[in-house]
C-alpha cells in the first residue's frame, strides 16, 4: 500500500514538472533584481520578477524566442522552425547593450541576408516588451518616471541643446 502511494506521488510530481517549461525548471531566478544598474541618466530600479510570474504564468510572453515555445511568425519560421530553447533567456542574450557600437555593426554587416538587421538594442527591446504589455493589459507603468527616477545627469542632458523645452518642468512632469 505504501509503495503504491509512493509510486503515485512520484508520477504526480513528474506530471507537474512536465507541465512546467524546461527552461523554468532549470532556472534559479531571484524574486526581484535590478534593471538599469549602469544607468547614467536614470536610476536603477527593482524589477519584481515573482509578481510577473504570478500574473502571466507564461514565460514566453516576456522571454520570446528563448523558452522552447513553438515559433508561429512566418518570418521566424524560415530559419527557426526547429529551434530549441536557448541556454540564456535574458534580454541581453540576443539584444546588444550598445546597438550602434562598431562591434555590433560589424556583426550585423557580416551577414547582410540575416533577418535580424532591425533587431532593437537592449534598452529598446525591454521598453518595447514592457510598455507594450502594460499598454495591452491596461495596467503597469508606461511612463519614464513610473519606473525610473531621473538623475541629475539626466536632467542636464534633457534640458540642454536647441530643442529643449523652455524652463524646467514642475515636479512629476517629465
């Protein structure tokens, strides 16, 4: 009787694990982690990964193309029909921190037939993914200062040059 219960419990655990994407089983991710840690214009902020997991319950919604989800986009299928999960699911695994650096441009120009010529840099990819989702579900931050507090260097940058607004904005207006 005990052996049967133990066997049933083992099968139940195996079934539950099979329902979790492989990449999620192997990952050990902190509940929160800093985004924009090297920011010069905006301060870093804590991203609540655990909260987003509870809300979405689907890793591939944010970590597109990396978690073994079937590829559906016809442009992607051309090359990624049989692609497996990536070992790195972080945005920086595919999106360059400095998309206009000489090294990144050399890499893009090395294969002019590659489809990913217009792939955004890290900052653009994260903003498009986060703000796009928050707009779609009508909740979550979508403004710059909703996530980031601008640093003094940011103020100096944004309020310099010929096209800057005249006068400093009121607090909260950015």
